[in-house]
């Protein structure tokens, strides 16, 4: 799960998808395309909305996406088109590039990108939680 900062959207996506799959069989992680917050926990507002739905994401630590991730992961879900081009530009072949998908391409929610809630209020976090949850439900059905 990849977003820009790895403190708002992708930590939620990591926590939500991991909660819906068999953790013995599926490993979920998240990363950011930027390194501004490396080593930090998720944003307080992501932690709060996750807690509201029974998920603890406080243990997560921000890291930057790297080329190595193409070797370690079968699927790379990105939150928006900017993330898509940043990640896809690091792919070294077609097989790696084909792993990169917009998260919302898994569902019909009327939009294709998970909006960045960083500069908005709490409502934005609830909104992104709901769309990420729907997409993760669809992904989990395929993986389980
Ligand atoms: P995220 O949100 O990509 O969903 O983690 C952001 C977090 C931090 C920044 C931008 C977006 N930032 O500019 O620091």
C-alpha cells in the first residue's frame, strides 16, 4: 500500500487489509513515495479513525518505497495517480510495472483516487477510511 507520506492513507490501507486476510498467508505493508516522515508513526487522525473501527495501527513506522519492494511484493496498490507515476517510474521491467494498481480500481466508488486528507479535517479521514475499506474488502476476497 503506497501513498505520498506513508502517514495518512497507506497506513490505514495496511491496517485494514491486514485485518481482512489470513496473516499466516498474506503479508501486508505500506510505504511512501516521499521520505518526509520516515521513522514516524501514522498521523494522529489516521490512528483515531482506525481505532474507531477497532484497528490498532500505532505500531506502524513510516518508510520510503524502494525498488526492492518490486521483488518482495506481488501487488502494489497506490492511492492516487501521482503515486502511480512515482512508483511505476522505479519499475525496471514490465512484470514489475504490472504489479502497480490504483487501489480504487478494485471497486466502483465513483472516483479513481483516494484523496489526500493531510491538509483537511477529521471528515476527510472518515471518508478515506470508508473507500479504502471497500477496496480492501474486494482485495481480501481475491486473496483469501
Ligand atoms: P499521505 O498524506 O500521503 O496519505 O500519508 C500526506 C502526508 C504528509 C504529507 C503529504 C501527504 N506531507 O506533505 O508531509
